[in-house]
C-alpha cells in the first residue's frame, strides 16, 4: 500500500471520540484573515444568485393575489396576509400537514431501522457475501428516481403487474386486477415502500462505514464484562455513531418531508387529495389552479414547519459543525 | 464450532434474502428490457428472458434526440460534479480550518438551503435565469443543480478535511511561498476518497433531477435523459418494453461510474464518515 | 495563497463558461427562427402534416429556421406559464379546446383576423367557438375528435350477437351475452371502462338530458351533476360498469392504455378516438400483429333514445399565438400552412376530424374511421367558462367517479359535493 494511504489510515484509526484537543489556529499559518471569506465566496455566490432573488420573489408572491392574468401582466395585487389566513383556515391544508408528518415519521423510522439492521448484517458477514450485498445496495442507490418509479409502476401495474401475480401465486390473497391505489392505505404502502427502498442503501452504507470505525478493544472489553450484543450495541456502538445518526436522521427528515417525484409519477401527474403531501399541494395550487400567490404561501409555511420539526437535529448538527 | 457454522449459514441466508428483495426491481427492469412484447404482456410472468431481443433497446435508441439527450446529461453532470468539487472543497476548507465571524451563519445557511422545496421556486428561478438569458441553456440548469448539490458536498468534504492529521498539516508548513502549494499537494491525495464520495453524490443528484430540467429546457434536443425517459409515458399510453430499455440505459452511466471508483468508495466512506 | 484561491475561483468560472459554450447554444436571434409548440400527438400520429406545413412555410420564408418542440399534455401548461411569466413564450402553441377559454380570458393570446386563415368560413362551429372570446378570435381550430365504440367482431359473433346495437338497451343486452360467453376469464370485460375515463359517464349524463354545469342569465355558473337527470344517468352508468367492466376504477383512459389489453383479448370493446385505432396493432408498443385489424370494427355508441347516438364529447385542439411572442407574423404564416387543406387532409386521414366541413367526408369510405365521423353528429362540450380548465386540473370529476364506482360514496352524495366544488371553481374570480 502506498504511503499516502497508510498515512490516512493512521489518521482515521485515531479514536473516533469527539476531539476536545485545542487546535492551533491554522489561520495564522496561512496568513490571511480574508482567506476564509474568499474561500466560501464562490459557493455563496452560486447559492445567492440562484436562490436569493427567487426566495425574495416567492415571499412577495405569497402576499399577493397572483393568478394567470397577473402572471401575464407581470403584476400582482397586494392582499397582505390573506393567502396565509386562507391556508390556515382550510381543512384540506391541515389534513395535508398531518399526512406529510405521518409519512415522514414512518419513512424516516423505517429507513433508519432497516438501514442500521442491514449495516449490522454487513458487519457480520464474510467478505464474499459482504461484497455481494454491498454491490446490490449500490445498484439500488445508483438507480435514478425516475427510473425506479417507472419500474415500481410496472411491477404494480393493474393489468400486468408482477407483484400482483406473485402475491396471488403465494396465496397471500387474490391480487389479480388489484388496484393498489384504490385504497388509500395500500397506495401509501406502495409509496412508502418505494421511498424507503431507495433510501436504505445510503443509510446502510454510511452506518456500516461508521461501524468499521468502532474500536474493537471497546467491544471486546464490554463483551468480556458480560454484556449481551444488544447492550454492547446500545452502550458502546450507538454513542460512537451518534454524529452519523444525527446527520442521517436530519437529512432523511429533510428529504422525506419534501418527497414529490415518487408520488407525482406513480400517480401519473394527477394525484387525488388523499395523496397530497405539502410539496404536491404547493405545486398543484401554483400550476394546476394557477394560484401562484397561494402556492408560494403554502411553500413558505412548509419550510417553516420543516424547520420546527427538524429543529432539534439541526441544532445538533450546527453544534457538531461548530465544535471542531 | 457447530453454532458458528449454523450462525454463518443463517446470516448468509438472510443476506441472500435481503439481496434478492432489494435487487428484484433492478432485475425486473433489466429483464423486461430484453423481453419481446409477447413476453412482457404474458398472463403469467416470464421470469427470465428466454427469448431475449434487442428490439426494445433499438426502439429506445432510435427515439428522437436520444443521443443528443445523452450528450446533454453527460455534459451537465460532469460540469456539476467538477464545479461542485471545486466550490465545495474551498468552502469546506474554510469551515474546517478557520475560525471566522459568520461561520455559524454559513453552516446554518447550507443546512437551511436543503429545506427549500425547489419545486415551489420553479417560476421565480425561471424568471431569474430568463433575465440572465440562461433559459433553454445547459448552463442555466447546471447552476441550478449546483445550488442543491453544494450543501451536502460542503458538509461531507468538511468531515474529510477534519480527518487529516495535524502533524501532516504541520509537515506542510514549509517556509515561504510554497506553503499553500505544498499543503494542497499533501492534502488532496488524503481526501481523495472524500472527493470521490462527494462526486458520486453530486453525480446521482444531477443525473436524477427531472422537474427543473423539463421546465428550464424547452428544445427537445437540449433536454436531459431523465426528461427523455418521461416521454415514454406518452399520451398514447406507456410503451413498457422500450421504457424499461430506456430506463436501463439511463441507469447505466451511474453504475459505470460506481464500478470505476468502487475501491475508493469503501475506503472513502470509512475514512470520513465518523467525523460527522 | 490568495492567488491560489482566486485561481480556483477562476477555474470554476472557466468551467461554467465552457459549459455554456459547449451547449452550442442556439441563440434566439429573433428574425431567424419560429418556435412552435405542438403536442407529441402530431409527432406520433400525423408527422406528414407537420412536414407538409414546414415545406410550405419554408418556400415562403427560405431563411427562417423552424424550431418545432413537441410537448406532452401533462407538462405543457406548466412550461407555458413559466414562459409567459418571463415574456418568452413560443411563437405558436397548441392548446386543448377545453383549455383555451382560460388563457383567452387571461389575455395570453393575440387576437386574430379569421379572414387571414384558410377555410375560415367553413370552420367547425364547435371549434371556432372555443377560439372566440368576447366576440374576438384568439386562435385557429386545429382538429376535433369524436369517440366511438371499438369492438372485436369475432367475439361479438361468438357470443351470438347479430348486427350492431341500435339502442342502449340492445348494447347492454349484448354486453351481458359477452360476459356470459367469456366472463369466466377473470380478466375479461365486455366493455372496458376505466373508472376515471370521465368522457364516457358525462356522455351518459348528456344523453339523459343533464349537464355538468349551466350558466344563469346573470353569468353565474351552477354545477348540475346532482340534478335528477344526471343522477339517473350516472346510476345507469354505474350499473353498466359493474356488469360489463373489470377495468381499474382509479385509472383513466391513458393509464393503462386500452389498446394493449384489447390486443391481448381482455375485452370485447372500449370507447376510443379514431386516432387510437392503429395503436392496437402498433408494433412499437402494442402486443398484436397487423392481421389483428381484420377482427376490429367500430360503431357510434347508441343512445337510450331510439334512432340517435349518445352525444360524443367533441374534443380537439386549437392553435394560437401568444401575446408576448417574438415572431408573431412568422407564427401566423406557419399556422396558415398547418391548418390549410393539405395538412388538414393528412390530419383527418390519421383518424381525426378536420377543422373544416369541406373535409368532412375524407374518411367516409374508410370503414375503420367512418364511424367516428358519424359519431360527431351528436356532440356536447364542457362549460365554456374561463375557469373550466381549473376543474379539469383539479381532477375532481375523476375522483368523483372513483368514489362512485368503488362504492365509497353514493351517487347522490358524490355528485352533490362535486357540483358544489364545480360551482365554486367556475365562479371564482380569475
């Protein structure tokens, strides 16, 4: 192995405990006080250019009545917070919020639990099986969402879906001509399975990577002290993997809360209200009802709710980010 | 000894089951792509393409603008990956190595950016890009994609940079003007795996994206492969055989990219992950 | 050190520039190009009409580049709205005839003079009225479509059906014979009617004297699907579907497309447009060989009143010039070429109804397509309100039908809430 890799390997074999050793300010070595600002400038410029004005514009839109007529004339009518009060008094809106929260909680839990279990499985396997399973997970991760939805759509197709045939064959029930989306619960089961299926590989591989970092001495010490595997996992492994879990849970919440493509494409671009999540509700209000002001307000409320929901995890992430 | 073997067998069986269940949709896509129409629409599923045909692939490839769209997707993705690596590396360097006023704000910014539903911003983003004459241009799409790829890549690269041991940093403190150059020369190879991991993430995000691409790009010869794929579910119903063939072709570059860098991945994920 | 950072930033900028030039960006030099948005239907179904129009246009304007961008129904309006917001729309755009009212009322189109366009004195009145707003013309009729029953002649014969049904009662009786003969196959439908194919139940409503909505003298709309006639019609429809159809209750007429299960023998008949005919044995997506066509026939859906057909929904498309288009004159010339007799003949021969009565008999001698032209004799159209397309976009009719057919709601309850919503949407201020 080249010396570069062994040096890096040495670097990461340091204990993974949060480091409290003071770092010598590298800044003074590199000399320039302006250096950090210059370094983050390009990234900030891109983000600012693409999102800055649009966010401001969306904020303005949310305070206006902006239908197709106004869109063509490029001029909206100011109505203050009427859009927001309309949303908050709309029963459908609250159903959509509740549904989005329920879906996010379910999807994130399933993803994290199954992903961690798969990671533990990977850690226990022999090298050949591990390579096979890892390769499988990577194939799944590599599939573009549009492709994955197309395949799942075909698998649960009303006329020719293989899932229907298989379930009937295994005598789980009669799924011939089964309409997966007629019943809201079964429809959501398909959507959740699709989302979780696509999300597991990333979580499993990241957690597995973390597991390989857990120092064997600690595990052995705990085992010789008489701890069961579960206790070892709970008291030794989990605390060490906490930073990974925090990131993964935060990202999963953020991503699953905003799920759009899977639902949209599975339901052929015309999901009925029972399948609305907040991002779909915002999109259809804007584009199908041509109520751009109202749609913008919904989107902003969605961001606010997401911030509240993920607040605890985000704060942890910022703390981790700041601590180094 | 017995229990060890039994345990091994059980674990392997479980692993095989997990593998089969997870990979089945991928297998189904590929096998459908090779099946003729009569097998695809058979009343009993045909599990293996016993009469493989390249007809579906031929149909897919001969659809209008296929090769143009392949080129577009490859251009967009390569530029997004390259630029995000550069920009994210610089920003991650700042976060990892410097204490500066506004650092916390920057961290909050890159986390907050990920929470914004891009779909809601379609029209405002369209307006901004239109003013800059970037609509119906690949560069407009590239810049938009960068925005939602950067946060995660910055965060991950920051983690990798933190993993570089201090003695190596200090070893690079050669005097004079070669300071930063030497620093880079030592640093870059060490975080190589990190760069690979983030480039895979950027690749997948850019390759996957659908809605912004179809709104921002009008000319069919400028569209991306994912939008091209959506054209299969046309108004005349879905041509499943060619669609699965097209889907396989669309998934292929990502898989190739993975295989090409797969050794570095495992190492990369290992090296950087724990640094949170 | 600063230098290195600046170098990195410059590298990034260079890459960006490389990207934008690598696109070979077609500069929108306004005098050289006409941008046309038409649906993929033309690309797949009647490409000859496009080619004819292009060559005619090119003769008139030799230096101009014709940029045809085929759109799909699902996404075109989103792109159009975004383009309108940025004042960067195409020069020519096709819209469905149920969508034009909204865009005309919002001022999206340039007004046109009918005299400048070919065959305008003989345009189909239904299409022409979908292009007229407050007395002015804002688009040009493109084509219309009528629906008829497409059926398997051999299955009808085997089930002992002689001749074609002249009344709805006969149709229903025929359906029962088919179910008796073939119904043991769990996948078989005598008449395949996907739950969300809303064109068919609304046809029943119109046949029994009901309407989706009516406009009072004061201009206000009222949803009338809960009128006694409409409820009766939908009850008849529901009973028919339960007896004769095993299609999905949550999918519409495009997902899945009936042609493939039809080719696989899973149904004896379905209602479709003329242009759907060749799709059954289209080798590209279909599952039947060309010889299958010999077994197919078509007839207009008979009314419950003897001697009439059930009024078919007269769908279709119009073509207009957006108000902020860059090349209106060029756009108008292209439209003249595309809606002239030569292109329209090709469009009609592909299974559609041409925009002019002069070409009404183009398909009269084609046994496959003649029934569709006949079916257009009795037709109906959606409420001509600018807000109608919002009703379509909300998919509330489709959801109402699914609720009725899956027994989630009674016909009375479902139509009552749907009518209320329709009233609300149609009367909303734009």
